[in-house]
C-alpha cells in the first residue's frame, strides 16, 4: 500500500490537501452543509448523488437528508459557475463567479452554438418563455421546459435544449432549485437567490484565488487557472494582492501555495497519515487540480478514468493518496462497500482495514439518514 514512490513530496502534498479540504477531521471541520460548500468555494457536481456524498464526507454527522434539505431551501445551489461543469456553490457567490467566467465560456462554445442553430435572439426568446412559465406554474423540470421550448418553435433535440438551459443559467436568469426525487427543478435566479454579492472584478478574482488556495492548497497557479479556466496572465495579476495571505512552498519542481494554517502542519508531517477515506466520483480531492500526480500515481490514472472518457470512478484514499476504487454492493438490507486496490498483490493491513470499515459504516449511515 506504500505509494508516492518517485513522486517528490507526493504523500505530504496529499495529506496537506486532506486538511485544507476538511477531509482530515479534527477541530477545523465544518459544521453544516452550507459551511462546507462555502469553505470549498465550489464543488464539482455533475453527478448529483456523488456531490451529496462529497459534502457529507466533509461534515461530521451529516446525512443525505441534510444535503437534500440544503438544496431544497437554497442554502446551497448547483449551477455552471466555471468550466461548463456543474458545481455546488454558496448562493451569494454564484453571480460574481458567473460574471468572471461566463463570457469566456460563451466564446469557447460559440462554434457549437452555430452548429446547433442557437442565436442570441433564440436565447432571449427562451429566457422569456422560461421565466413566464415558471412565474405561472412554479419550479419546472428540465423536461417540462423542453416541452415548452419545443411548442414555441425552439427545438431541444440533439443537445440544443441543454445548451439553451446552460446559457440561461450562465447568464443568471435561471438556476437549479429544489429537488423532485433525484432531479432538480429550474427556478428564476432572482427569486431563488434574492441577495448576491457584487465585488469589482479584480476584488472578485483575488477572492477567488485566495479561497481556492485556502481550501485546496498546496496548489499551483496553474492548478487555479485550470480550475477556473481563467487566463493564466489574469490569474497572476489577480494573485499579487493576496499572495501575502498565503504561504509559498516548493514541492517537486513547482511552487505551491496554501494557507498559513495548512503550512503549519508541515512540521508534524501533515495529518491523516493513517486515514482511509471513501471519496465519491468527481471529488475535489482529485478533480480540483490540473496536476493530479501528487495523489494519483500516473500509471493508475486509467483505472480512475477508463480510456480517458472523463467519467471518474469513486476513489479509495489512504494517507492522502489514491490507492484504488470502491463500490457499494448488495441490497439496502445487506449493503456492503467493496474496495478494489490498484495493486492486487497487496491487501489492507489490520489498521487500514479497521479504518476502511469505519469509513464504509459512515458512508452507509449517510445514505440512511
């Protein structure tokens, strides 16, 4: 189960990230679902069920019903704040994030919109249709809005519908709101999020960077630029005013940044050396960085993302490093969590096996509460 071989400082970087991402436990844990999302700044959430556990694993005593309640009440929102990918964010942060990222993303998908026959006039028409429909009938399902669009002469087939909805959300006219079983309904942005923060662009960029490095550090400027898809030149300029609030450390060949609190853990070798975690697919511990080799040996990347298809598996993390995958097996009555180690010739030792059992129990309890 030993890892980190040939990757300078790999183990310590992973353990420090456990601490910054509130995965190491201890006194620095978060107290609520909303607190966890706000601390993380944004949490990847294209797989809604995985995102719920991503929150749950960071909040002691949290159950699935707590995460669902946060979504139902708007304490946490789910939208496309960056990279064209769904994330969980604090409601007051969504508008300024969109202001930073939406224009760049819109330009990057302009060719696709031309292929789909989407013009700005189409977007405005769908905005008016959607807002009128929601004002009259309340939160609407994606399928329900698609039917309304189709009836109004705005076809939704062949990804045209989801691109229209994504555009309406990126421009802060719509946002995903309460749950209907395991699907979210669409609501009017201004009704669901009546209060938004509105910092100036440079202030917002600086805050974005500061919060990323506090919650994800150690990380590099290239990691942050990839995470937000903001130009590296703009990232570097925005970083200068806040760099004094962070600590710089060299790991391997790259300069990393982190909070002073995380850096202080270096003297003790970093927390979580004996920890075993069951993290969901698409978790920020792996997805939150351009360079993932500090926590995932490159030779095993295909085991997490088979064929590079962009679909990430659940990860088994020991001592701050991804050592395999896991799955839930059986029915609700006899459910069990089954590990799949990268190195099939090794087994979890007694202490790691006990830690795994505790992690599995916590996960199954989360699903039932």
